[in-house]
């Protein structure tokens, strides 16, 4: 989540021609009172589970943010954040009101009546996928060019109008339905368990026990909630954990593979090539180059 600018590390930032800003940020423990910004903000939590409290628009959230949890903060909405550990990391997308009105108008909506809804720690598989695509572009220094990122910005805006606004409610398409039968606290508990146990021997039975359902039922519920099969989600999270650890020079690639939950170095390399399109050594080199100023 957003943090004190004096303490928060801005890892990457990019702005599109439409005025959409993408930021990768990491912050420490602390409290921040944020003013209401002119733009609508979308914040997607990255990585390890984070303990936090947030108050805005007369509502309060207290709990754990897990990888992929999304906050949507409407324009001109002040908020107060309290991060209770060192795991604050997020992709922040700032959307100008002019772009939101343009998208709403193109969908045939009365732009004077549209209102983006205040969302705390929701799941939206489509919105999450768009944000992860933007994150990859930023980390790899925009290999697909400006037009690709601008397209992602427009798609994120369209998703907000279609699923997280007064337009969605009038159409009877409330976003809470996206999670099917696995939602709220139970979904968070499952995702937090996966995050905490990535380096261990995770099984479908263990995850199902945390969810309180049978393994076969978990397969159906998890796919409805997240948009991918549970085994694929675990592999993707392990790949992401491995990618993060590749930035640490003190660890060998074999040590990274084991810490991320892979059986061995070749096991990690195979899945990284499939998910990210590159070997661990190539990814390590790309990440090092992207973190170098200039």
C-alpha cells in the first residue's frame, strides 16, 4: 500500500500518454494519512502476506493482505494506512477521471452518474491479470513498447467501470460474485497458507483442509475465485518467489530453487522458462540491468 514518500522505495514508475501512472512500491512499517487524490487508485498487493489496517470513507479494514489482493480508492477519498510489518509491496495504478469518463461514455453510460466504488482487499482475476502484465513490462523495462502499456491502462480502466462502479451495480453484476463459493476470510486463509508454505511440500489435501472442503471441491471453488487451477497458482507463486530471491547475491541458484519450493535447480528452471520465458540466469541478469539507473 502507499507509504510515506520519505521512507517508501519507488522501484519503478511509468506514465502513459493518457496520464495513467504505474508504480512499483515497497515500504516499511508505519502509519500514513493520505489526502484524497484527484485520480482513482488501484493498489495490488505483491508477495508475502502483510498485516495492515486501513480506514477510508467511513469504513475500516483490519487484517492480512495476500498476494493479488486489490484495493480500489475512488478519487478525492482520504485514507489512513497502518502497516504492521515489513511486507508492504504493491503495484499502484493511478487513473485520471477524464479517462474513466471517456470509457464510461463509450459504453453508453451517463458520465455524470458514474461512481467508482471503494473496495477493500477484493479479488478480481481479470483485473489482477492485467496488473501482472503491467508489472512484468516494468520489471523488464518495457520490451513491448509504450502502446502495449497504454492498452493495459485502458483495459484496467474498462474493468473498473464494468465491475467496480455504479454501472456494474445497475447492470446487476456486483463484483463480489466473482469469488463463487470461496471468498472473504476463507479465501484469504487459503492464500496466506499457500504463501507461508511455498517452500514446503504443499499438497491439494493440505490446502483443502485449510479451506474446510474436500480436495475435489477445492479445485472447483479455487478456479472460480482466482481464475486458475490451484496447482498452477502454486507454481506461479513459486516462480515469483524464485524471481524475487534471484535479486539476492548471497544465494546460489540451487539454494533459491529450494527456498522457493522447487525440488531442484532444473525443476525451477523448467517452470521459469514456461512461465517467464527465460532461464533463472537470464532473469537474474535482466533484473540486475533493470535495477541499474539510466
